[in-house]
């Protein structure tokens, strides 16, 4: 395809309620979108970088700079034979995977429209519906957690994940498990513990959780491997898995028994599919993580989750859990069985509300393909 124009925009959108993890609290999202025009069609991608470099090194501002000065010009400079070629086109730029992912995913979004197939099908998806869970942030009291869990279970969600950190763990798990002894439960520490906390982490085993997500350092495999030997509960890695090679290393070292695939964290759909595939070959289940995305990133997560090895409920949940009004229509909704239906229409299957996007935009840049007049 011949790309004509790339628009980068930053939107500011308040979350309907704050989301707190072990690394901080988010009340308003700064959303960076890539809009790519080619052959009369428009593809959209969402950058999952955070406002601060707390989850990963990237931020909205680093992604903005790298997309504007490096990635978008490279993409606009030539023909893109297939979206799977994007990693090669971006190959000179080291890191900045969330920035790369936003652009690459917009190209996949475009390609699906050009081929007139659902994005899920273009990615190799096989599911009609995907199983959904929720991630419940750190709250100011146990009562508030209980109320959240109760509400989400009533809505049908199949798995509850509790954000945790030292001082916000055993008491919370005890309260939730006493009230709901058999629900699918997990926790996510976002690297809040250290290897010396091994004994403490062993005491999580009695809650019979599906997994404990990223207990230790974001750049570690070795100590997770040592820790996994001491735990009955499966470790799931999130932050540590940046690409297919990391997944291979982690699985060979037995650093985890489950992998959270986030399309932004690994740099786009190509690498997300590659991570999915190596896990699948080793019979390691994966699930799709979330990064408080708007409908564009959410639609892309739904499409990715339709791949065969996404057997566990993901952190892909209804638009209304995050936004007063999402920027897509229809919004993403979850059935009472805790499932999202994978769209069967061409492309991402959710229309972008361009007027709303325009209204929420706080900065915008345009990158045009060079017109070579010979
Ligand atoms: O670690 O999975 C995480 C949100 C922001 C940053 C990191 C994480 C999360 C979540 C929320 O858990 C998932 C979601 O509901 O989008
Ligand atoms: Mg996580």
C-alpha cells in the first residue's frame, strides 16, 4: 500500500474513576493516536504508553517524539507491502515498542479494510467470542474492593484480577476468597516485590489463584525462575516480555507458566502474534492484557484475543468501565456470560467517532508522504 498521510494526535480524556496500581494512580489519560490514510481508507492505531515512565521506559511524550521524527517519516517514505513488514521498516530504531505498535497496528487496521476482511481474521483469529476478566485497582478500603468485585461478578466477568503491593495483599485476598471461594482469581504486583519476599509470596498459595502477575523486577527472568520453583501458584509475566525471544527465554527458564500479551508492550501485532505462537507451541496459555485503552486499542485487543491460544480471560472489558463516552461506536460491551463478540465486519469493526476525537484533541501533527515529481 502507498501511505499518503499520517496524523498524530494527543487526546486528553478523564477516566470515569481513578485507577491505582503499585506504581501510581491515573485519573486522566493522555491518548496518543495514529491515523493513517492510504488509497481512500483510514487506519487507526493507539499508543499504549503511559503518562509517566512507571510501567515501561516509554511515555506519551517519548512516543510522540519518536513517532514524529523517526517512525512516521520511515513509514511514509516507501511502499508497505504488508503490515508484517513494519518491524523491518522501524528496525533501525531501538526500543520504543509502544510507539512502533501504534503505527504498525494502524497499518493492520488499514490492510483489513483493503482486503475487506475482519481485522481478527487478518491476524489469524479463530474465535467468535472472547472470554473477559477485569483488573481491579488498589482501593482506599477493603469494603470498596468487595463492592467492585461484587459488581463485576454480577456483570458476568469470568476472572477477577486484584492489583496488589506490599501492605495491600493478604488482607484483600482473604476477604475476597472468604466471600467468593471458587471464582477465578489472580493478582498483579507490577514489580512491587523483591526476591527476599519469597516467603511472603509463598503465603499467596493458599488463595489458589490462577496466577500472580509480575511479582518481581520488570527486566528479570532469572529471579522469577528461582521464585517459580518456590511457589505453587503460576507466575504470569507481563512487563518482562518484550518480544518473542523474551518469551522463549522465560519459558525455557521456567520463569512463568502463563504469559500476558500486550500488543503495545511487544511493539505491534506482528510480535504479539509471534509471542502467542511460541507460547502455543509450548502449550503455555496466554491472555490479552490492557493498558486503559480507548475503543481503538480496545478493538485491536478484541481482534488479537480471537487467536487460538488466548484461552484465559483477558483484561479486555467494556468501554463503560473506563469512559463516560468512548471514541468508537458501537462501544465495546460484555455479555452476561462475560464475553465480547468479535466483529465480523471489515476492518476493526467499530467506527471511530471522528468529531469527538477532534474535540478531545490537544495537539496534532501531519506527516505527508513525499511526492516525487520526476
Ligand atoms: O499491569 O496490567 C497491567 C493498567 C495500566 C498499566 C498496567 C496494567 C494495567 C491494568 C489495567 O491492569 C488493565 C485494563 O483494564 O486496561
Ligand atoms: Mg500487569
